[in-house]
C-alpha cells in the first residue's frame, strides 16, 4: 500500500550525514543509511505531492527513465517500514 500524498513520518528526519557521506533517516533508536535513489524519493515526500507527481518530477530530473514501477515499489516498502505515512 502506498499513501496518496506520502509524507515522512514524524518519527523520522531525513538529513545528510557527513560522517556517513550519505543521506540518512534519523529516528530515536538509531538511523537508516539511504542510497541516493531512496534519498531522492523520500526528499519529495512532503505530504503535498501525490505519487504521480513525485514520479513525474523524478523522471524529469533523471530523464530519460521510466521510474514509476521502482518508485511505487519503494514507496510501498517505505510505508510498510513506517518511514512515510
């Protein structure tokens, strides 16, 4: 399941961590190190943009690419993990 307008869960904070040289999701018990693709997708989960808009902006920024299936799959996984609501 993927929410219609995904937003980062209030339990998590997305930030670049210089010590890790990567984007991470921080939460009270620790952190999750993200790859560049995951960070790009989560960075667009602002609660205002719908899934199709997120896909469209990613495809525009990283053209030419058909990213819809990968983005939707990732958003579903992120939702199951509680990263997005």
